[in-house]
C-alpha cells in the first residue's frame, strides 16, 4: 500500500475536488482518466501534455507503471516517477485506475462495494476514501506524551 504522507493525501483530495467541480474526465484518455487527473494535480501538467508523454510508453497506466524503469527516464517514465515520489507503488497506480484496492473499498461510506472505474462519482468517493485511510495511517504513527503538550518552563534570567 502507498506510503501515507501529507502530499499524497492532499493530491488525492484535490483531485477528488477538481472532479467534483467539473474537471474533464474520460477514463479512456491517459490525461483525463483516474491516474491522469491525479497526475495533473501532482505535476501541474495539462491533460494534453500528460497524454503526449503517456503515448511514448506502451499500454494503460497499469502497464506504464509495471514497465517503468527509473534509469531510462523516458517521458512516460517521468509521469510514473512523479506518482512514485508522492508515495504510490505500481500496485497503487493500478488500483487507482481500476478502483480495486480492497482496503479502500472496505472503508467506503455505506460499506464494501465494487465501484465502476469509469464513473466520475465512484472515482471521487474512492479517492476521498483512500485519502481518509492514509490520513488515519499517518495519524496512527504520531505519538506524544502529556509532557509534550505542557508548556515548557523558561529558566529565569538573573
């Protein structure tokens, strides 16, 4: 599963908000599908630029992620690099594109159900639920003591 971190959580939430607010969505388009919309947020590239880069590789996002080689840095590889830099694995990229991670699906509002990979509303709820799950994982890693919460006494200056 993805590495829980603030930039990834924010990118998932921003992508969901953009989709909710009418961002272009077309599952069959590398630049405007599930991963394409997330990549727009992460890279600040347009859907057209992402599409051009993605077409230098072979296949859909899943194949691009699986075939990625960090040494060659082909343009399609640069897109995958950006997604991996925010904490995603090739499996996460596949699951985002197909809305298939069972840990996310089990956390959906209303309980487990299969979602449709090419339905905007399903993508939005999946991205939001994934962000919630990662946020909880990140919060679980934070530990502090009561002493950490108390104000520190300053030594008196003489």
